[in-house]
């Protein structure tokens, strides 16, 4: 089942579900966040909860997309309680791109492994532990809270101090935390883990800075398990013309870490098991237009699609021009 959220003709947020091509409103006025927590409390599958509520009128999701009525598939009433995070160097093809970005410039021999390659090799050797064991921890980063979440069809804004604004086509896990601090996975969605690759390339220790950017996910959440082999496409259009297009792979068959291992190393921290919180955790990618020397510009449109996830994730780019030299942020004293 695929689930999403849209605004209906009266401006109300409604949950939409579909098993095939036909989509329908889910009866009731609960948000997906509320439905997920209710399912967790009842110990029920979210799909069963939705089916028990029943379905109303049919929904044209493509038309809703055209009319900018598609919302992020899950939101939190207080955006500060939604966490956007991610892991890198998790896919079998990801190391070569990152290695080029993070090459040492100290004149050491080419046979010396960069920190990126060391991290990737650790994942290959210990990223898929047997059941009941803990594997090696991945690279991890924080992107922001729910104020940084951009709805499908919305604009990803690259700030005036950014050196670049580029797409990263990824799969994200969507989670809620119940009243006892237990994480529950809602499902999986397409995501654009929008980043500043020029800043990251300066020095890999700038990774944290490069990731503090908006991100988009959706439009639909796939309930149930993640397919082991995902084959999608990422593309960039400019003035209505495609300027770059490339396939991307995901799913555990194409990853050096298991989903369970990535989840463990995120939720092992108490701060990420706070009751009522929502988590959108992005699992990494091996495909970047930046690696093909594409420089994005305002007005470009990113589109990420994979058949298992329904509608494509489409967002435009706005780069804020620095009209004046950047000035320090002033902090007031109480």
C-alpha cells in the first residue's frame, strides 16, 4: 500500500491510500502521524488500521500534484519534533564518488586509503551483521528539523552562503516514536537529500555544514518492507529541457549496510527515542549530478522516481544570491 497526504478542495489535510492505480481518501480526519501513533498504541499494522477505517471518494493524485495540493506524506504538529537525518557511504557504488571529493592533498602515495574509503571498507566488512548482533556504525549526519522539510512540488532553497545546491536521490525510512520510547517504522519514501557538495569537497570535516540544508521526501510512503533491489532514475531539467539523467540503485542488494543496522545505529541514542517524535532517516546514494560536473542554478527542477514508490518526487531549486558581502550573525545579550 502507498499512502500520502494532500489538501482537499476545502483546504483540509487528508490521508490518501492506494494499492494500485486508483487512490482514495481514507475515512476520518486523522493525519498520517495520528494514524501511525494510534496503530502503535494498538499493536496493529498501519495498513490494517487504514483498511478498518474504510475509503471515501477517489482522488486524482496527478491533478493534486499539478495544483500544488500534495503535502509531505507525514508531518508533526510541532516541526521541532521531526528530525531529518541520514547516513552516507552505505551503497556499493558510493565510495568512488566520495573518494574523489575527499582525496588527500598532502602528497601521500595513491595507495593510502582516504578516510572515506576506510569508512566504506568498514561497511563492506561489518555493515550487514547476523540477526541479534550489532554491526559497524555508518557515517551519520544531521540535516535539520521539520522546518527544513519541503513538500513534493515545493522549492529547495540554497542559502546565500552556500557554494552549491545539488540533489541526492535516496530512500528514506519514516518513523514515529510511541509513548514508551519505542521506534516504529511507518514505511519508506523517495527523498532528495539536498546538499552542498562544493563545501563538502573543500574538506570532509565540512560534511556537517554541507548537510544543513532543506530536504524533500515523498510524495508517497510505501508501507511494509523495503524492496531489496530498487532501480530508479534521477534527472535535472532546465527551462523544460532535461540536462542530466542517470539511473540510481538502492535496496539492500545494492548496499553495504543492512537497513536494520542503519536503524540500530540511529535509534541507539536516547535523544532519538523521545515519545511522539517523527524521524525521516535517509539511507544514502551512489548517484550525484555533481560527480558529472553539473552545476545547478535557480529554476532547475529535480525529479526522482522509482516504480515501487508511486509518484515521482519533484522539486525546483532557488539559489539565494548574496547581494552584499556576508556579515556575521549578531547575537544579543540578555
